[in-house]
C-alpha cells in the first residue's frame, strides 16, 4: 500500500467521522434548546393563563355589579308603580290601599319579632342548668364510676 493511498483513506475517514460528530452535536443542542424553549413557553403559558383568568374574573365581577344595579332600579320602579296605583285607586274609589313603604315597614317589624333565641324546654329541678347551658353535662362523674379500692 502506498503512502498516498493511506493518506486518502484517513482523509475520507476523518470527513465521515467529522460529519457524524457534527450531526450528533446538532441533535443534542437541538434537544437542549427545545427543552429550554418549552420551559419558557410553559412560563409564558402560565402567565397568559393567569392573565386570562384575571380578565374573566373582572368580567364576572362587572356582570354581578351591573345585575345588582339593574335589580335595584327595577325594585325602585316597582315601588313607584305600587305607590302610583295606590294613589290612583284612592282617587277612583273609596277603597283605601296602603303605600308600599308602610307595607315594607310592617314586614320588617314582623320578621324582627319572629327572631328570638332558642328556649330551654328541658325538665329541671330548681336551679339546675338546662340543656342550653354552657355547663350542662360537665359533671365530674369519674369519681362515681370508679370504686374506692382499699387493701
């Protein structure tokens, strides 16, 4: 074998090994960059999701605020309509109809009289605490349960 042929074989083998090493290096760097890019895209995705959630929460809050305002205005208009009907009915006939303001006050009084603390209907003798008492059932019964032992 001639030295020139040997140099050509080594040169061609070097080119092939260099190409393989370059392809391997590119694939490894591509994997690392794709992992890095995917982690950055996850961070961006999490931020965008949080921002979208915040935007939707603002929309929901605005919806409920607007709905509450509309309901309040409808209730006011209904009260005005009732007052107007009561005034016009009293002009047309001898029937006296109460205004909605007096009806609302009567309802408020009725609901407050219905609210009262629970009553203690437990059977008790003298000054014993009832079942609703804080001290009910907290007697020291351990002394009664265990007999005294003497040797």
